[in-house]
């Protein structure tokens, strides 16, 4: 075969080759030998190499507003985390669980669904997992009984608004590229609300019957769930003990500053019970437990000195001062010795907190005898810390991954998020514009540090989206989408709109359970639009159908990101999702299709 005839042959079979390439991409998603973003990128590179999509078309993919909006919403959501808004809400529900029992857990799940409609549900679930586990423990429930419901409720809540999930934003972006008008914030609310109501009722009645009772290997989970023992004294700004800035303060003032658990108050050799009305004096040492973020937040408060410093130096003295967290491995020189007897403190290095799994490490920091496995927060100058970490048996020394909460900016973060949502609902400006302006506000006002803002963006999701958009353009260029519509259309041309909606929803849901929902959304959205044109139907109801079918994925842990997160955290098996998830797929699918037909077609 000559070179010319070979290229003619390729051009005539481009549709077949691109279909095979798409099938290989889907198989890569299904078998998970590589991360989905890597598979999609390789697929996009293949389409570019074969000439099915041009370099200019690949570059145009980056002008799609959906990925930019998704990244901006990740940052806006991170501001609610960094300012302690979500932590305050979770603390309220943990306390409520002790008073109200199971009703508090149900209320939290409903709150998670509503919150998922206002922010990206992935970071929300990450924050709520340790809280839900704590609530389950207080109710004597296995974590496997509550984590799947958390994921499912966040999925259902994500169908309420345009910003509830990245898939919604992506489908809207693809639809706009096809010439459709941008969707409004609450355009899918009637359909999502129907799915939420039916799904919640199903979960409430069938969940107790179908969810497993299985102990999780991760009952304490992450840094947020690990508590450190620490101590604090009042700082005084004047010469007298009771000056205007530093007078005696009730213990309730201390506990109100952050979510801490006071263990005792040491006054000389006397150990006092933590009475909220107890007045703290210069001599008092407050022994308490708190997670890392709370400890760092309290450490920055000007009225309290936190941690043990043998020479009583300021915790952050010197421009090069820093804090590290290290795991103590144990050695003959320091194992079993009191912290106060160690030679770490000669240059001002201090211990901010110590965590020992399942135990209180000691009566106070100075009296703790280190054991292998203890997690220790050390504070001091960089050089001094390096010397100690190398001379002692510490492993896994890192800077704390969590940050102090910026609670004084919590109202600003809430207001910014609420304003973005409200102005989008009122259609004042495009959502991408409002989201970017909101990001500018929270970065300028330091509701979240720039480094944390960039870290909050899930780069793998953005890479997957950009790559799938390029593949979608290649399929359009090779005529695969038109061919697929031409095959499907004759079977649906005489069918009622309700049957068309059910058929498209079933296809979307089936594919979503096997591969990434973002990938399915990119492929099926243009198919839905073309199918509507070929059978003389308004394309919007079919776009809504793809949106809900790609978001409401319950039967496998790989179809939706929050399912994948709780899959590991709850110690689940694959079959645990099938038992309840298949039922949820059917009832939510029927409710969604009927509501789309009733509100958008009939």
C-alpha cells in the first residue's frame, strides 16, 4: 500500500480508529492501572498525534470557563475551611449528638446535602468524615454505617445547584461551547430537589437494612482527629498581675477561644478541677487537649503562652523560628526520661504539644516521659531544631500540615461565598466572573493563605477535564458523535420525550458507574444536544438528564469522587456499594427523569 493510499485509508477509517481510542481510554479508567488524569492525557495526546484534533483546538480547550470556575470554587470552599466555619459547624453537631442522639446525625447529613449545593462537595466530605465518625462513636455505631450515607447525601445535594459539583459546571461549559445559553444557578433545583427527597427517604428506610457493620482501620483518620496534650499560661502586658490587659480571667474565656478540652488547672502543687468560673492567675497552668489546628490557633493568641519552654522564651522568637511535627522513635538517651530533664531547651527550643494514641501522655508537658510512637510538636530556630532532630531518634519530621484557623475572618468568607451565589442567582454576571472576583477578595483579605488556596485545587480533576475536552473535540471532528446519534435516533424518533429521557439517563448512569463522571459528561453532553436536534426536541431537558445521571452515582466506589474517599475511610468492600447503591440508582433515576419531564417538557 502506497503512502498516499495509506493516509486515504486512515482518513476513511478515522471514525473507527477514534472510537477504538475512546474505548481504550474507557478501559484505562475501568481497570485503574494508571490514574484517570494520566489515562485521559494519554488519550488526548493520541488524538493530537493522529491529527484528529489540532494544536489550536487543544489550546482552545483551555478557554472553556468550566475548569476555571471549578478551580475558583475549590478555593472559595477552602476559605470556609481555613476560617474555621466548617469546623465550628461540625463542633456544634458533635455536641448535639451527645444530647439528641441519632436525630443529630440525620440533621448533619441533611445539612451536608444543603451545603453541597452551595460549595464543592469533595472538600466538604473530607472535612466531615472525622466529625461523622466521632458522632457515630458517641452513638455506638460503626463508621461503616454512616460514611456511605454521608457520601450519598453530598452527591444528592450536589444536584441542587450549578456549583454543587464540578460535573454540573463542566456540562454547562460543554453546552455553552455547543451554542446553548449559560445555565442559571438554580436552574436544576426542581430536579435535584426531587432526587434529594426520594433519595433521602430511601436511605433512611433501607440504609439500616443494607449498610454493613464493619470496624474501620481508620477510626481516627487524619490530622484533624488527632489530639495533642498541651499547656498554657496567661501573658501579662503590665507590671501588675491585674492590669487592664492581663488581669485574672475566668477559665471560660480560655475555652471560648477555641475548641479545647481542659483536663485540669495546676496552681503550684495543687491540681484544680476545670470549673468554667475559675479565675486564672499568673501562677496557673492550664492543661488541655486540642487538635493541631486548634492548638496552632490558640498559640497565636496574644493573651496566652502555649507550650513548654524551659527558659520561658517567646515561642516564635527570631525571624527564623519555625515549628515541626516529628514522631519519636525512642533511644537509650531519652526514652523514659521526663521532658524537663532533656537537653533540648538550652537554646530556647520548646515543646508545643505531645500526642499519644489512646492515652493522655502525662499530667503536664514537663512531666511527660516520651515513648516510641509519640507525636511531638517542637518550636524553635531552624538550626536548633535541625540539630535536635538529627541527634535524637525522631522520624517523619515535617512542618504541620494544618494551619491556625482565621476565625476573625470567618464572617468575610461566609459573606463572599454568599455574595457569589446570590449574584449568580440574580444573573448579575457570569458565574466564572463572580467566582474569580470572590477568589480575589478572599486572597486579598487573607481568608486563606495563597499557598493553601493553590493546594486546595485538585489538579488531577482539572487535568482530566482538559484532556477529556480535547478528546471530545476529536470525536466531534471525526464524526463519531454524529454517527452515534444517527444510530440511536431511529429507535427514539417516535418515542415520547419521557422515554428518551429515561434511555439517556440509563446510559449516562451505567457509564458513570464504570468510569469518571467528568469523562462521561464530556462525551454524552454533545450527544444529547445532537440527539435532541435530530428528533426535534428541546436540548435542555436532555442536558439536564446527563447532568443528573452523571452526578447521581451510587452503585460503585469509582463512579464519584466522594464514594472513593469514603471507600477507603470506612473500610468498605466493593459489594457494600452495590447493595444499597443499585437501589438508590433506580429510585433516584426514576424521580429525576419524572421531574425533568414534568418541569421541563410537559
